[in-house]
C-alpha cells in the first residue's frame, strides 16, 4: 500500500528555486519511496541516481563541472538517493547547483549526512533541508480513516509508526527487532569513533526506561562506566541519528526552577519498546503515562516539522516538584500542556507558573481530545 507523505507536497512546492532539496532522516522511514513518488508525479526529464551503486558513487565523488555535465545529460530533475554513501557529496552538489541552476536536485540521506557534516558547509545558502520521520497520525488517517486509526491507537503506542511495521501487521516484533539490531546505530558506527559499541545499546536501554523523566548524565555515567562528557556526546550522536530528541527545562523568573535539566524522548514508540523488549498491552503496563507522553510529543514534533511551525520546546519543573510536561513558545506566547492517559484525571496550571508567566494557555491532552494537539485535519 502506498501511503502519501505530508513532506511530498512541501518538496514539490519548493522545486526549481535554484536550490538543492535535501531530505534527511533515519533509515527505513520511506525516503526512497518518496523520491519515487516525486518522480512519478513529474513531467520533467528525470535522472535517478542510487548511491548504493559503486559506479554511481564513483561518478559523483569530486567530478569536474565538465564531467558532471556529460553525466547528467539533458535531465531536468535529478534525484540522488542514499547520498551519504558519497564521500564528498556536498562539494559535488555545490558544483551542480552553481553550474546548472536550471536543473533541480533532490537528495535523500540517512543521519550520516549530519554525522559526517558533509553537506552543511558546502551548501550554505544553497539548500532547503527537511526531516522525514516514520508515518504520522495524519498520514495514516488519510488512508485508513479516523475511526480505524482511533481503534489502532493502542497498537501504534506499542509498535510505533515505521512504514514496514505499519504495512506488515502480525510481524511487528520481528521487524522492530531487525530495525533495532541492523539499522539503528549503523551510521554512528560508520562515521564516528565509538570504541565500545555495546555502550550505545546500554545507554539507549537506560534512556528508554526514563522517557518523560529528567535525565542525569552523572547517574548514566556511573551506570555505564564512562564519563559524563562521553554520555553527552553519545546522546548528541543519537539525536543526530534521529533516534531520540531532548527537551530543555524552561527557566526565567522563578528562583527554584530547575535550570539545566533535560528530558529525553524517542521519535518512535516501537523503537523504544523494542529496546527494552516490552510489547505488553497497555492494561498491564506501569509505563502507560510515559508511553502516552512520548507518543504525543513525537507526533507533535512531526506536525510542527511538516507544518513548518517554528517554536521553542521545553518542560518545566521546580525543586518542589511542580511541573508542566510540555511547553511551546511561539511568537512570544507560552502554550502549556499536560498529558493524561486517564481521561478522568484532572490537572491545572501551577499558580507559581501562571503568576510569573501571565497570559499563558494551558490544556490537558488525553485520548478524547488529542487530535487537535497533533495537528489532525479532517480531509475526508
């Protein structure tokens, strides 16, 4: 089944503006499929280059502009897949954009493009860059309908939204095990000097057990037997690999606010659960609140990326354990959210927060009202 991606229309709207379009994201989220869809919908002359092929890599590694011209021929739309496989791809793309502005280049790459830093400097001012994630709630509703996706909510919270997982019901555990063992860390090990690869997996497992909670780099360093600076470096690499992301603590006025705390979340619930081998039904889990919070914030992240919404993201907590799960700062205004799986559980905005940060909106997000929060639009 082909599930149209929200990023497709964003990319199409940016074509032929004399800039490269770069699509990055974790492996196995459908970047190659997206390129094929863009090619299918185009009426231009297309050249599709798969950088898994050795001869393609050789042609794209530091060619001259004359060699590039001969290789590209009369192609108007050049689609380059798995660009991280070409050592000097950034310089090649710079040459292509500067010398052939009439041609449109669309490039996909895994997190290795970020880890190797091979495109950022050469393409400064020459690219539109977008992140691609596992399926979003909106993308699945567009295919399955709202009623079906609401019924599948528990399933999505346990097994996540990776395309291969969604499209192969009944084989979720096997597929997630393969993703975690074969793809999750591949770019880190290829492009970074990791002396003890097993530490990465132990770190991820520890973080998986702490979603929604503050993370102590010092405690993690003791647990793993490495120093705190290395812990922070590894977490940074895992973020650049689009496995996880962090929220910083919000702090401006209140004396007893936590100033430098961090919370870690996973982009996909299924990956998180696979790391700790826990696929138990929600009814018998003791981490349902954390799962709900992770699912909501990761879906919000997708929504903000695909809607091109620019905001700062935080959580808030004081030494007296007053807290807010999630804060967005947009255009100078604060939007605060609490996540409750149990629809009967109530929550209110802390008076400490509201008195120090007036004109703040507050909402509790539960299974009865979550659709607006994650940007659902009824397109049926």
